[in-house]
C-alpha cells in the first residue's frame, strides 16, 4: 500500500499519523505492512511537522497553505492564494507518488493534499483528534470517504455513517514504557513527584510565565520538567539560576522534547498544558491527571477538549486570563498535596484510552483501498 500522510500545525496532528504508520510497519505479515519507501508526508512550508516527520525517517514534501479564520481581509486573501498554489503543488506530488489512500490528520496543512486526492479520485480518510472539528476538517470531510474520530462526542458533527470512533492513536512507547526507567533517562529523582509543565512546542507565554511565578512553591513539593518552547527558554533558564540550589536541582527546562516526551509523560504525576489534540490521547494513554488551560484564540476546539476531560474527572480547567492573577500555583499545589485525588483523576484519564486506536485506523485505510 502506498500511503500519503498529511496534517500539521501541532504535534497533536502529526504524532497520530506517525502512530498509524508505526502500526502499519509492525504488521504481522508483509501484506499487512507498509514499507517506508511507500510512505510520503505532505506538510506546509516552514511548519513544525517537517522536523518531526524527518526525524521519524519519513520522506517529507512541503506545499503552501494558510489558515483563513480570524484574519484581516488582506491576510485571508493572501493565505487563500497560497492555498490554491498549495493545491496545485499537492496535485503534482500525488501524480508522481501515486498513493493508494490518503490519511489526513487535520489543520490547514491537510487541505492541499485532500483536495488533490479528491481531484485524482484517491480515497481519503480524515482523522479528527479534537472533539470539535475546525473549519478545515468540516470542509474537507465532504471530500473524504470516511472520518475517524477520537470520541463519540464528535459523531454529531458528521452525517450518519460518515464517521467512526477509533480513539486517538498514540506512540507505541507510551503503552509499553517503564516509569522508573523513564525517570532515570530524564535525570529525575526516583522518589519525588514530577510535574510536567508544557509551554508548547513554540512556547505558550502565559503558561510559561505563570509556571515561573509558581515554581518556588511547586518545587518545594515536586520536581518539574518544563517544555518551554524556544522563545521563552533563555529567561526561564535565568529563572532557574535565581532559585535556591536545592530547588535548582528539581527544575528541568527543555526547549522541546522529541522522543524524550514519551519518557516525560510516563514519569509525570501531574501535567499542566494547553488542551490541544495530543492532550486528549496521550494523557489518557498513560493515565496522567492534568490542569488544562485552553488557548483562548483557538475557537471552540480547546475549550471543548478541556471540558470533556473535566466532565469525566480526568482534569482541572483554568482560564488563560486567570494565570496572570496567580491561579496556577494553588491548583497545582493542592493536587500535589492530595495523592488520593490525583489517583482518582489518573484512573479517569486511563478509562478514556483506546489502546487499539492505531489498529482501528489501519483497518479503515485497508477498507478504503479495497473499495477503490
């Protein structure tokens, strides 16, 4: 099977595609696996997905694209032209690659590939990692043969029979790892609670700032692995230098974690993060309780994701604007002090996991190929 993958903007759209690819590679027989040279990933020029995909050893091609929501008329027109150009670029790439099926994981990065596949009558499976589909997924779903969703709450956004619940496909390492070994690889103390503070791949400044303000209190109770993003990393390193020496040893800032993120997720006892797509699947896979701070400019997506986790007892939710008023520290410290509550949240998160999600999506891909 020649498989074309597309999607990006965030790791939450890229890693599910790579998890599905990993499942294909590990098939029980040669007829049930995709060789690496039978796979191509289409992303956007300058997108985060290029680095992630190439590190995974997958061939990557970039096309132009851009979002349209919430922009000035001039910027929207410019992005619209880029999108048209990207569709033409994707059409040429598909003509040369000749895929049997396309798996698109959302975001405007998927649009050129899906449009090109539809024009070439190549079947498309769209995977929706969020609860609520964005404008791109809603539009592209009309061109797709099938839509896979993480949770049944998403089914109502599609006509009956169009979507199937598969769950969120996660990296294999999240399901087979060892907590103590993960701590050792990250240089963490084995007998101290761990908070994973996720400022985002590019850096969510409000979370980084609130985390820095709350560090003295949190570090008295736990060690912190902080993914800062590039923009805020330098001053957060300086913040570390101003902590007491014993607290410095408990603070571990990183610009970004690639493969090491699996260890960080397994080592953590509590996470603080945005409510992006990866939160839904990866926190559930490892049973990780969380404090979620939805990004206020992402439409309804992150709010809906956070509300879903909260309603099921797996998370606490904070509004972004509350971070500037010192809301983060007390919530994190209260959860660190209440081990029983964290254990209940961890079990609630674990109950949301679907370990066979990648396999379910692989099955859908084969059905589409067989039905061409």
